[in-house]
């Protein structure tokens, strides 16, 4: 057993952006032998090192020793199976959000599957390698904790998530998501086993229930106007169209816009840097809830890149000024001396992510035959869409300048769609109408596969620069 697996059994969730490939260094631990503690101390990668009985492991101040650990079965709280309450869930790959419609309470927490990789592909790979149960158990623990936080005591749960997240929660085989032609399992609206839990339907392997939920929440399937919905997560998902039909696509943007693969990157938690203002080489930042900065999230990453360009600290190719290339640019300095740097490698990760998304936008518009001036609204969904500066997004080339004045932040449409569904379903005759609509929406879409598209590489290379 690898040290990383052993730590997870101990409920110590290591940071593993690369998903255990031994590339990122996030799971570095200090180990030593019980027999020779001083002489044997050394740093190793937990994902690449076997656990032994005589070893002691230290990770971020926590020590464990090599002893057998009994597996703890994980189940949904049995008290939840019956009851009058309604719980809407957005099962995101980075964060999970829930709302108890009966009490009005909401809660957001980290998806601890991140310990198996910050991006969806890493988690699919982990499941294929035999860690499907562990991935499911982590989500169940997270959902149980969040349900307790909003005082959910039983009733119907509706979960909206991307295809991989829903499959992993249900225990479906995700092998079809790991290789071409990328075939999903059951992506219809259906019940999860014997539980009083239901899953939103999806469009395809990589445009899932969270996007169907957004289309429903925004009434895009009923609109005469052409609208574009963008969810800029680890898997950038996009929908363009109106009541006559949609064009959809997704691009593996990577986790940079959710704080992943960024040296001091964090999810959208209190203290995350969301906005950066740089003048003459000095930086001022704004953080979530005004807390002392703990790292930088996706909105802050976009803002930092835009401000570095405007202040002349970085050129359009993404190259930092010479004095910042080795250590990075200091975004924030604590009184105690701790500094949050934005590095050259961080900038490279942003370039790769934004080039993939911008290429997807350009190809989706071109493939649809819809002129850019015909698009009435650009809906930016999710936490990033709510926090991002449109000006900064245009400045770095993430969004086309022609669409800047049509951007609307629509917050969490995945959760909002699930909430709306539960409310409307409980109305008179609501269930039959909604089920018919939910069957219709996925069938309205034509998918554009970027991996096979002849123009993807052209656009991708074009938009690597800022």
C-alpha cells in the first residue's frame, strides 16, 4: 500500500493535484524509521512510496505510524431516507453546495475527492484503477456533513453535477469516460438505488446534469433569443442556442480557474484572493469575506494576469519581467513575513486553461452558424462567473471583446436549477410537466467534439498569448 492510500485510510486527505502520478510534489511527506528516527529522516512523495510497519509519516504537522487500519463503511445517514424536507445539491468537482428548501439554509464545502486529483480526468483514472469506492465514500462524507450543517432530517434529495461526479457517486463504471469514444452510463433523470435521492439528467459524457440544470434554470430551452451559457470549471462546459436547439461542447481546461495547479491556489474559501490591483510593481488584494489572504482562487488568477499586463510586469506572451521570473511576483505579504507569490508556472497554467476555453467558444459560435452579434446574453455560471471581472477576462483573452457588454453573472445555476425543479415538482401537476421537459432538454443538443475538430489547435495556439 502506498503512503498516500494509507493516509487516506486514516482520513488524512493529502493534496494531490496530479492524481498520484508523482509529478506535482503536493503529497511530499517526511518519513523515518521507528528504530532509527534521527538517522533515517527523509522527504518522499507519498504517492510513490510504500508504507511499512516500522515507518512514521508526518504530513503538515500530523504524524501517523504504520499500523493496520480497519475500513469504516460509509453510508448516507439512514435518517434521511424518509421525511418531508427537500434538499438541492450542486455536486461540483471542487466544491459541493447544498440548500435545504424547507429551512432556507445553505452550506458550501470542499469536495475532498481533490485528494485523488484536482481535475476530473485524474479522478476518472483513479476510479478505473480501482479507487471508485474510495472516491464515492469521500463524496458521501461531504454530503452527509453538509446535510447536517443545513439541518436536513429526511426527504427528497436532488443532485446536479457533471457526468463524472454523478457516476462516481452512484458507483457507475466510468471506464467509458476514460477513452474515446467517451460513452457515459445512465445520464437520464433517475433515482439513486433505494435512497430517496435523484440525479439530474445530462447531455453527454462531459456536458452533464449541472449544465442541463443551468439551461432549465435560465429557461434557455424556452427562449427565442440566442444565449450562451459558460461554466468555467476544470471541465469548461458551454451551451449556445435557443428554443429551437443547442450546440454544446466541453474542453479540458484543467483546474487553474478553480485554484488548482497554482502554487498558492485555493478554492473559493474565506481568505481567497479574488481581485488584484497592481501599480508600479506593488499589489493590493481583495479577499473573500475580507479575511487575511490564504491563497488565490480563480477570479484572483484572472485579475492578477490582467493587472500584471497593464502594469508592465508581464508581456503578452506571458513572460514575467526579469526580476520576477525566478521567484514570482509578490501579491500579498503578511506582517509575519509569509508571502503569496504568483509564479511563472502559475501563469503558464492560466494560459493553457484560457486558451482551451477561448478555443471552445470560438468553435462553438462558428459551428452553430449564429453570428456573434445575435447572442443576446452570455451567462457566466458558478462561483468564478459570479466573482470574475469581465474587463480582466477580456484583457487576458478569455472572453471575446464583442461580448463584454452582454455578460451576465448568474451564480450557481446548477444548484438553482435543482432548487427550482424541487419547488415546481411539488406543485399541482408539476411532476409530469417537469419530467417531460427534462427528457426533452438533453435531446435538443448537438455536441461539437473539440478533440476531433480541425480548427481546435489553430484557435488554441492563437489564444495562448494574452
